[in-house]
């Protein structure tokens, strides 16, 4: 597999480091402006266009010059032969990752902004760490809120679209089949490759940022045809009864398939048996939950993925290295494992929106809550992005939910799980947080628990 992608360090280990300035120099690859010139003069092994060489010489400004230098160094490190022109970027993270006074990645954004850096292409951002209107869902220190405000303003100054969400493909960042993009959120990148037929790696923060500034990314990994070939075939039989499955059912299926694919070390699985009339919300949940465990950037879903009209096309006429079958009994066992609560156990918080809820999901939640009231000892949180929240508010869904005692946040749903490990947290997302008591249940069951204050 040629130029298959990046070796990505653990984000929490790097960007929360208490000595950010040394790491900033390391991640941008230069301590002054001479790095790009040195590459041009004799060290360059990549094939660059005249425009890319001009950017590298500094003819398009200092910010683009340093960003291009970063891309060239990263590309050469993984033996990419060239850069590829990308039409959009999606940057992760867009929130502080710690309570440290300083964080390296924020200093990097500040550095490029101070050089006058402006995004050349459509650029969206992952969620903020808190809804600053409510200072919730996760209570934050003044230091954290100050860092979030600074980062938000820096990204705005550089020209990012103010959506703040993990599902950019439902809003203003919707690439077409075959277009190359540079997306940093793993689940969003997987959706772009799988459903839209766009081409992106799961880009590290610095690559996505540099791509947004230059409109280029290293031509490797999922940008190349040979790396998009399927490797493992997953068959889903009719006994799974997916024709009547709900979006929350697909989170469980995604979690189950993700576990199976990790066990066989699949990088580009091919999945046969997903109904072609699957809803966008169900597809979002399926891809997100598979990626949460498997981490693959592309899932060939036969009959849905543009490059997988048939099984043979998905494998590019090669033979699968392995074949596995989905087992409904195994999935039911997983469902039980994901539930930490027994009937009548107290539920402290019910969370919806990881991944972010889309408009249709918010509408259904409002319908389920209409005429009801969230229990006085229970909180109901719903997370979505700025654009969808405003649409839901205009249509009256937000008022219905909040009149019933819930809250609709513009924030990261995943962060909610880290709120307090002592609380009992229930969600319709098949994800078990690290620490604390959590449970997965279908959406209807979660609503009943919110109203009754206990597990139905």
C-alpha cells in the first residue's frame, strides 16, 4: 500500500503539553523563515507545480510559505510524490484540550493568524468545548473559557465558517464525488470517503490547518486509487432486520461492526447488506460508531458508496483477505454489555448528540417531549452545531425541548461523557465513556428515562 498515510501521535500527549513553544516549532517545522528556501534550493524530492513553488518561496505571504513548508516536509517524510489540490478543510480540534494556561496547538493557530494567514478554501471546524451562552454542558474554569474565546476568535479571523460541528457534511462543507479534501475529524473524514465519495485522509491538526491556508495536502493515503481498495468483506444477513432499524439501532450496529473489524485489522472494509434506503441520520450513526472503534477512513458500503456499486468494484477485482458475517446474537450480547443500569436505577443525565444531532433528529426529540416534562432530578442535554441549532430554533423545536426542561447546546457531545464520573449517564449513542456509569438505550427509552428520572 503506497503512501498509505500518516503516523499520528496521540493528540492529548502533544497538544496539552505544558511547554508549547518548543512543540510549536517542531510541528510547523521551522523556527524562522529560512526553512522553505532551503528546501527549494536543494532538498526537494516532491514534484511541485509552479504555483506551489511560488508559495514555498514566499510569494503568497509568510503564512502560506510556512504552511507549504510544513506540507512538503510532511509529504517527504511519508514519501508522497506530490501534493494534491483540495477544495475544503475541516479542522480538529477547535476546543482547548486541557486546563493548562497554554496549549501548543492554540499557539500555532495564533502564530499563523499573526502572520496574516487566511484560509483559501472552505474551512469548517469541529465543536467548541462548551456552549459559551450557557457555560455548559461541561462546567469550565475561567482559564478554559478564556482559551476557548481566544481560539474561536482566531479561527474566525482566519476565515473559518462558524458552524462548529462534527457533521460538516450536513451543512456548508459538502464535497462532491471525486473531490479531494483535508478533513481532520476522523468520523467526518470517514463519512466523506464512504458516503460522498470524496477523498481525504484523517488529517492531523497541523496538516488540516496548513491545507486550509494553501489549498494543498500531501498526495497519499486515501487520495490514491490503490489505497482505496477493499480488504475485508463483511456480510449482513436479512435476519438482522435492518429495514425497520432506527438511527439509534445503527449506532449499535456500528459499534458491533467496529469491534469485528478491529479484530481482523481491516483498513478498508467492504460491507454488504445495508439497505439502500438507509436514512442520512442512520448512515451518520453507522459510520461514526464504526470509526470510533475501527478507525478506518473508508468503508465501502455496497450499493451506497460511489466506488462500491458492486462487491467486485469495491475490491477492484481483487480477492478479500478475509470474510466475516454479522451475527445478530453477538450484537444482542453487545447491547446488554453496553447497559450499566438496571430497571428503576436513577438516571442523572440523558445525552443526545454524539455525533451531533441533525435537524430531523431534533424534530423527533421535540415530538417525543411535547406535553411532557423532564424529571426534576434529571438533566436532558442535546448537542448540535450552530447552524442546525438555529434552524431548530426557527422551527420551534428548541423551544419545545427547553420548555420541557431540556437544554440544546452548541457543544461537543463527547465531552459530556466526561462531565462527572460519579453520575449515571444514559445515551442513545452506543459508546461507553471511560470511567463512571454509562448506558446505551434506544432513543425512545432514553426519553422515558429523562421523564421518569429512572431507568424504565
